[in-house]
C-alpha cells in the first residue's frame, strides 16, 4: 500500500478481498517506538464475518499487515485462523 497519513483513513470504508463489507475505520494504532501501523479499529456495519478479533465494545481490530490495497475501500485479506 502506498504511504498515506493515518489521520486520512478515519471514516474510510473497509471491505475484505472476498467482497464482505466490514464497516469504517474508527481509529488506527501504531507502535510508538517505530511508528509502524499496528491495527485498524473498525466500526462494524453488521456482524463480524471477517474472522478478526472483536473488542469488548464491538469494534474489530484488523492488523495493518492484512490491508492489501487502498482504493474506494481499504481492502483487507480475511483472517485465516
């Protein structure tokens, strides 16, 4: 994925590469030592069918490494656990 400002991703729609709409980016977490993105915190549109970990408050944490493309959506590879 090309370099983008993390702040520009808030509110961005998220879809899996299999075509399932997950929701929108609520927040982004980063490693303070390295500056590397860690997780995208997603507000769900409905049920969590992605296989990613869900937080107690109903958000989904998508690892930054799962993001494959930024176009009209952030495209993420579904979890394989």
